C-alpha cells in the first residue's frame, strides 16, 4: 500500500481510492472466486464507463506540470 502511494505520488498521479482494492483483497474480505470475479467485473465496468464518458464529453487528461 505504501509502495503504491509512493509510486503514484512520484508519478504525479495520486489516487488514494486505488488502495481500497488492494486492502479489500489482501485482508481477505473477498475470498471466493465469485466475489473476486464480481470485483474484477466492477473495476472493468467503471473503467469502461469512465473512458466512454471522457470520450463523449471530450475530456482530456490533465497535463503533468
């Protein structure tokens, strides 16, 4: 978790919510294959929807300064 935060901060792309997935898996909160597949599906779905909305709205990623 600390390493992820360090790398994302170093890259100028801090994203604290990304740590939640790491904790959920590592703490064993989701342990069955169905639960893990559900989590993976949710991640893929939100990524596709977010990407689609960005394309639809013409949103561009922030430039790194």
